[in-house]
């Protein structure tokens, strides 16, 4: 009995010790995550990245909640470095691992940061989708802070859409009013649901800041001043100097707009003190803005000495920042160029192997045909004379079929090789336009701006015209690169690319809907081919079907990738379409291409049911 009691006591002590050790490790992990966040704030990304890597190597990383926390911190690190595509991939993978009805704080945090990422990419509809997820989570689990955060996010997207419409020459007043009503509604919800007893009022400060900026655009100076003061009060109590800098800048601009230049100078001077000794890029950028604004304000009250001093310091700092930016861009472009060069060499080697395999196949088929012909000829010599004619007819028929089959296969291979070549060329051109030409135009614009600031009033009109031309060229280059290949496809994969395609093609007469299940990231070659095929089929729906509704259904069951495209249009005669041979990516060529990918292509069409297209392809390894 004593022995049993002693053993039980030892087991209990071991369990208690293990529990304490486990809790200590979790506490250590939380502390390290806090240290990482501090390094992110001071922009020491190298140290932060090393700490994240070390956290991912710990045993605690296998625990779901700890993994979510570490991955979330890694995504925030990439966001801070403007690597939004990597950050979004981490966040979307993390969010997909959280069950729909699971209550965890990371569900709302992941969704909020995904919304912020899409907002930076100006994908406002996707941003609203994820901010609404935060909003719904708050109501589902009675978390008023998340309701407030989600409402702020949705309201801010409507505000950005409203500001974008303000800059257009022909303003859509109806859309502007819709966005205006929406932003006021959601900001109101954010304010009313914010927890009254919560000490950290950062979210409330962001709401006041947003209302301050909105009323500034509306020329409602009294309301703008009111909300600006409310925001400043929160930033002062929380010692949030970064947010205070932004608010002071808007308040200075507001009073400059009111022509109260002395008050404007007071706000700008206050902001300058906050960033005066800052060493980070953002602090120095804010300092340059405050210096330039102070120079302009002093100029309006005829204090030309201060105006000159502030302008001189602003121009010097602007030149210093532009040099740093240019150096960073050069390093990034060089890295991307080297990577693209390696990819190109790998592609050349791949094509060589494919050509060698093709020639081997042709030689093998030719040899087989020749051997078969010799065998038939030899056998025909032994056949009785009365059957000789029949044998010759059979041989002729076999040869004709073989030639026809070879011709058909050759046509399909040539067609696929042509289309693959075009897609590869489009991708390469799009990358060159986006990564090189666009960057060079941006750099030229910066140099023109610096020259304009340097020359001041003596700046010739040609500089402004050149800036406008460079900006227009940049917009056209960006639009062209997006037309050549979908940026959403390359960054986020087929699922998001199909959502984007449906949103782009839907209108008042034809509604496209997309549903996807278990869609992952695949090889770029596979994704581009599938996107090209679906895009062509969707164009056929738009041009020929007279449909009012259409659906795109995507499903990955691990072995096969299934695609359904359904519309309620007028249908067509399938046999007539198959009989035509179109140069390009028509239905017969799409069918041939799917078969080359070892897939199945089926199509049904009639006036009663519209058109149903079904494709089934093996999932690439």
C-alpha cells in the first residue's frame, strides 16, 4: 500500500512539474512575440525576422493557438515591410484553419489584417468582405470592441471610394451619396458600440480622425475641428505620437484652408516637435511634410525668412529621402531581375527537354509505322492472289488513318505550343512592364518633383507637363500589364482571380457568381492555363449567350480539379461549333487543350436549359 502511494505521489509531482514548465514556455513565447512587435515599431526588421524564425523552431509552435499567434506576428512583420502579398498568404492560410463557429480572438484579428491588406491594394470590395467578418464575429460572440473595429474598417473603405469619386471629372452623385451614407452609418456604429469602460480608446481615435478628414473634404470646418480635437485628446492620453502626427497634419491643413495661417503654423510646429529627432524613414518623411507646410504657411503671412529656412530644410530632407528610396528600389529591381533571369534559363532547359521527348516520340512512332508496313508487305506476299486486292485496301486504310491521326495530333500540339508561348510571352511582358518600366517612370517622376521644388517659382511649365505625361504613361503601363495577365491570379491564385473576374464582368444585364471549394495554390503554368480557358468561356457567354445569369463552380477533391460553367442563355448547336476550325481559343481548341492536360471536356446546350460546360482535370502534383 505504501509502495502504491509513493508511486502515485511521484507521478503527481512529475505531472505538476511538466504543467508548470509548459506554462512557463508559453509565457516565454508571449514575451518574445512582444519583443518582436517592439522591433517592428523601431523598424529593425532583420532582428524581428530572426526572432520569428527562432519562435517557429520551438516545440510550442505545434500548438494551434501558439502557431496562430506566431504566424500573425510574422504577417504583421511582412506588412510593415510592404510585402503585402506574402503577409496576405500567411493570414489567409491561418484564417482557413480556424473553424467557422470557433471563438478565438485570432479569428477577428486575422480577418481585420486581411481587410487592411486588401485596402492597401485598393481591392475595396474584398476589404469590405473581411471587415464585415470582424463585424459579424463581434455580434456572434457579443464582443463590442470587434463590432467597433469591423464597423470602422467598412466605413473607411466607403470613405476611400467616396474620395476616389471626388477626383473624377464626371462625378457620379448617386454613388457618392451611397458611400457618404454608408460611411456615416458605420462610423456611427463604431462609436456607439465602442466599450465605454475600455481604457485604450485607439479605435475611437481612428474614428474621430476619419470623421475629421471627411469633414475636411466636405469643407465643414466646424465639425472637422471638433473631431480633430477629440482625436488629439485621445492621442495625448495614450501617448500615441504616430497617430497624433497624422491628426496634427490634417488640423494644420484645415486651418490653412480656412486661411487662419497662424493657427495652422501652431499645429504644424507641434507636429514637427514630435518627429524632430526621429531616425526612422516614416518619421523623417513626416518631418519633411511639416517643414514644407510651415514654409508655405509662413510665406502667406509674409514671414519670408522663416519660409525660406523651412523650405531649404524641407528640400534637403526630400532629396535625402528620394536617394534612399531610389537605392532601395534599385536593390529590389536587381533582385527581381536576377530571379527572372534564373527562371528564364530554367524554362529554356525545360523546353529543350520537351523538344527532345517530342522528337523521341516522333521517331518511335515513325519506326513503329515502318515496321508495321514491312510486316504487312511481307505477309501480303504470302497471301493468295485472290485476296491480294483486299489486303492492299486494308493497308491503304490503315495508313490513311495513321496519317490522319498524326495530323490531328500535330495540329493540337502546334496549337497548344502556340498558346503556351503566347501566355509565357504575355507573362514576361507584364512582369517587365510592372517591375522595370513602371519603376523607372516612378523614379523619373520623383526627380521631376525634386527639380520643381528646387526651382520653386522659376520652375518652367514643361516640368509640370512632363510630370503629367510620366504619370499618364505609368497608368497606361500598369493598365496594360493588368490586361496582359491578371495580378490577382499571380498573387492570390485561382479562387480570388475567379471572384475578381466575376466582379469585373458582372453588370446590370448579366450577373456572374463564383463558388469555390478547397481551392489551393497550384503551379503558375496550371493556374494560367485554367484562367485562360475560363476567361475565354466567360467571354463566349457575354458575346453570344444573351444570358442574364451565369455561374462558375470550382472544386478540388485532391485528385481532380473540377470546373462547371452554367448560364441561362439561348443555347447553340454544339455540332456546328465543333465543325468549325477557328484560329485562337474557340470551343474545339479548348476541348483539345483540356484533353492534352489529360482532362475531360463535356458540353450540353439547348434553348430550354442554356449552356452547361463541365471540365475535369487531374490536380498537378
